[in-house]
C-alpha cells in the first residue's frame, strides 16, 4: 500500500508538499542572512560606534568563525538525523542561529559574544545544508523535487541580500531582532509539517508514515483511523 503512494500515481495535488518546503524556507532565509552578515557589519564593528576595538586580524577571525561552525554543524546533524528524524533535526538547527542573534544583540557587552554568535550561526548553516535537502527529497515526488529545491536556494539568496540591505540602514540590535523574529516564525510554521514517510517507515512507524502521506499526497486512500490525532500528523 505504501509503495503505491511513493510512485506519485495516486494523489490530489502537490499543494501540501510545497507548503511543507515553504515553511522550511524561513530557516534557509536565516542562514543566508548569517552568511551575508559580515559584509555590512564588520565595518560597523570597526567603527567608533562599537565600544570595543576590532582590528583587521580580529575581523578575519570573526569572518572565519562561521565556516568553522559549519563543519561542526555538518558532523552533528549527520550523527543525529537518523536517530531523531529529519524534521526534528531541522527544527533543532533553529536553536543555534536564534541564540546567535540573541548574542549579537548583546554583543556591545563583550566582543567575545560576536565570535560565539558567528560560530553558532555556522552550526545552523552546516546542519541546514546537510539535512534539508534530505527532507525535501523524502517528502516530494520526483516530478516536482527540482522545483522545491529552488525555493530553498531562493530563500538563502534572499536572506543574504536582505541582511546587506538592512545593514545599510539599521544597526546590529535592530537586525538581530528582525532575524530572531524570522526564526521564531520558522519554529511555529515548521512544527506543523509532518516527518518524512521514508524515515517513519525506516523506524517501523507505518501508521504515522501513512498519516504523513495522507497530508503530503492529499489522498483519501489512507486509513482514517491513522490520522485522527494531530500528533500523528506531525509524526510525533
């Protein structure tokens, strides 16, 4: 029965597959902003507006703290993704980057907070890039998989452009609050999407897998008693 759904022949539209991916685009937008953050804000860190001296050498360390975090994020995410699931792993990527924005907001208290913030943002960056493509591949049928991947790439670039635009007019406090809000929206929106059917089947949770397919494929050919609970729909 499950294999019939995976071949994409029995469905009532792809709307929910798009919806599941679009809700995840908030985290792509956030890591894009993290990537582009150094361009507008390192000059501000080196200006008289920042209460601590940031030399060119220190600025280079701030810039590379993010990519170092990327490495750790990739390693951590690959270790836990098969244990807690794709959805849960992606949700967890929001925690480091939310913390990163909070630390940036308070960075006028100590320059160490900037280094820590960049490192934590890098962890989210590495995790998102490693796992989100897996989620997209496992929830979508081949006919639209490439289109869904474009949403993620577009969101990443949009975040990169946005932080550069905002950085010309706003200070670190204001932009940190804006991007922290985006991550909160991500937590709320993404909590409602289902876990991937493939992961649930891998864990032997066939009833939850059928419920996930009921949502993603918008088909009525799934046993109704499998989808009575909202928790079941989320794959929890």
